[in-house]
């Protein structure tokens, strides 16, 4: 191999290792890899930036706007309200959940579908007296399975099709071409989840159950009207930096002062709510000027207009990962007070301020009402849902948002317009009809995914132009003994394993030139190999880190890492076998 080929392989290897072992964003790692290759002259500016002009990338971006319009008009809530209903058994409830989720995920990005369904499922399962953890992993897996049924199902499908169209124009796929494999794969996977997979889940509490009793994690005191703290600020009273305790809110005259600042003045009779350990409450009992609050309903169980209780799932991109809550100044940055932390289905005991946050931790927060909208699209949180909150109202334009999406699907599926053109037209229609505001459209764009896709193209181009892809393909062909079917199996397994530790888009785009070079070396069609990459990149069932929707349900469901392997392992095997049996029949070598 040439020096450029060795540099390309080394860079890709380091990129994969960094994505799998560090918390640095995949987009930043991939962009760094492209910059290194550009600086060393392995690729030119045109190759480095080619991904950012790819049809697949822009189709993904415009589809985000369509999804935002469904979300903003309450379109998903409409489905939830009329589809979930009140089934009589757990198996009936599972069917009512999985079938519509998989159907929706064939046309909508999986992440907002799951983000909308998680709080609804938590509330729904409580109402039916069923355990939420029986539904959340199946919810994530159903969204992944549904995404394999059409090119609009996941961004990976669109990106791989974009690669095909750019390199092999005659091989470009239509909207439902992959349904010949995707629908059987989805049916096999859903059958497994309905009849076998759900019984492999352990009996464990969800995050909501861990948070259900406010008295477990709050201490309430009252300001003595005759004491020395009256008219003093929180800072002057010495209540700002208590060891193991946080002053969360003050109830005063039927109103609440939430997320209390240091300059807030105390009044006679104020009812103070602290979060912390029960041991630390002893210090409050001895605090001059405070006395135990009168018995009665817990303050957190009362409904105040100024305050919201929310559950937030910590993202693996959160800037507080690995930091202690107090040291990171969480309250100052977000305007939110942490009341409790749940991990693996159990509330983390001890000093709240000393807890180091981990990905998928579920935080019980007290916030002011604007927090929910302000941080709903934050990269720091995968999911924010109001505790015991009402479902978002169904707006009168929900039907219009769904009509626009259906129109996009019809135009693309019948070949009236290209997928890019149809998605652009749909996004424009959503904005013109005010189904989605410009601000909501901007917030709906997942820039990390878009940057990841764009940068992955640069690394793929380096592997191809330097000859590294051809060299690796030659080695793979030798190992496979020149058998295209063995090569297909190897390509599928390689991408399926890569997608568990790095992003599915990066795994697909970087593997694509190697896999197609293998097909060309064998003198066979590239189509079965490209389709195998597409399906393998979506088969993220083994770990919670493999796909964003898995991480979204990990904390709220109270799961542990091994739960995904236990349920997802057999599913991965079933999906792999089904895909590898059907792909060569639909797209012969």
C-alpha cells in the first residue's frame, strides 16, 4: 500500500477508537480526522467537503423540518391518544404500541418518535397498572425495525442511497425498494418482541417509580417568625452552602419561589424545601431560626404555576458528564435544581452535590416553566418530560402536517419528484402553512448528525482515493476464498459490530467504499453489498450506546447494560439471518 493508504487506515482506526472510548462528539472526531487528512495532502478540499453537498445529507436535513412540523402541531400526540387506548392484557398493550411505532418510523426519524412516546408510555403503563420497563426497550427496537422499511426510515438509508446514486447512478433506489427486505425483517423482529423478547427483561423499577414519593428526597422546614432569619437573604442566613443540602424552593403565601437565588429574602412563615440526604436534615433541625414544617401534603405534590417538576435523561454529550453536580454549577447554568438522580432503576443515595453524572442518568429537576421549551432540543439532555404533565394539546393543524408528509411520500414513491425535491417541497409547505415556525425548524435540525454524515464522506473518500479500500477489500476477498456470499456475511457482521460502538452513519459511510471495492474485485454486483451495509448499520440492538433511541429508554426504564444484550442479542441474530437470506434473492450477485 502507498503511504497515503497507510495514513488513511491509521486515521480511520484512530477515529473509530476515539468514538468508541471517549465522550467527545462523533462530529468533532470525524471533522478532526478530515482536517488531518486534508493537512497531510491525502485528500483535497473538494473531497473533504463533498459530503456537505451530498443529496442524502440535504434530504435528511429537510426531513428534520417535516418531523418538526409533526411535533409542533401535536401530530404524534394525536396518534398516541387514539391508538394506545386501554388494552385488556399486556400482550394487547404491546401490540398496540409496537405496530404503530414501527409504521411511523418507516417515514419519520426514529428519535422524535421515541422521544414523544416515552413519557406517554410511562403515563399509560401507570394507568393500566403495567410495568413501564416491559415496553421501553421494545419501543426503541420497534422504531429501529420500522426504519428499515423505506428510505425515509433512517438517515443512514438516505445517506447510503446518496452514495449509490453518486457512484453508480443506475443503481439509485426508489423509496420502497428496500421494503422487500425491510418488511420481512420488521415482521420477524416484531414477532420476536411480541412473543419472546419481552419475557427476557428483568423485573426492575423504572425511574418514575424511583421518584414517586417526594418525601424520600426532600426535607421541609419553616422560617420561625420570631427567629433571626426573617428579612435576611439566603446567603446572609447561611443557607446557600450547606453540606449535603440544596435549598430548592420557598413556598410563601400560596405561591412558590422556585430555583432560589442567593439574594432572595426570607419572610416570616416561609416554608423552605431542601433536597439532600436524610442525615443532613439533622443539621437543619439545629439551625437557629428554622423549625420543622407543619405536617400535611408535601410541597412537591402541590401544583404551582411558577414551578414544574421534570425528568431529564442525561445525554452522552452532556458537558457535566464525569463532574460533580455542585462543582459543575448545574443550577447556575440551567436554572434548574436537582432533587434526585436515578441510575439503573435505583435512586442514587448520598450527598447530591457529590454525585458524578453519567450518560443515561435520569434527573428529577425542579424548573421554571420556560426551561422545558428552552432545553427540549438541548444536546445535554436526550429527553425531557414533565412529571405527571398533560400531553401536549392536539392543534388544529395536525392533520395538515400529516397531509404534507403523506404528499412527500406519494411524490417520492411514484417517481414524480426525487426524494430530495419532495422533501424540500414538503419542508417549504410546512413553513408556509405555519405548521412549523422557522425557529422550530432550526431547533429541529440535528446538527451533530448532519456534521457526522458530512465528515464521514471525507474519510470514505480518503480510503477510496488512496487505495486503502481496495487493499482491504483484496485481503477480505482472500479470507472469503472468493465466495461473494461469505464476503456479504463478513461485510454485514463488520458493519453491525461497528454500529454498536460508533454512530450508524459513520459506520455505513466509511465501510461503503471498502465493501463496494470488494464487490468490484469479485466482479459481482455492488447492490447486495450496499443493501447489507444499510441494514447492518441499522441493527443496533446489543448496547444502549449503539443508537440514540436505546440511550433514551435506558435511564427511564431502569435498565442495565446487559439487558440490551439479553433482549437484543437474539434479535440481532434473527435480523441478520433474515437480511442475509433475502438480500441476495432480491439483488442477485
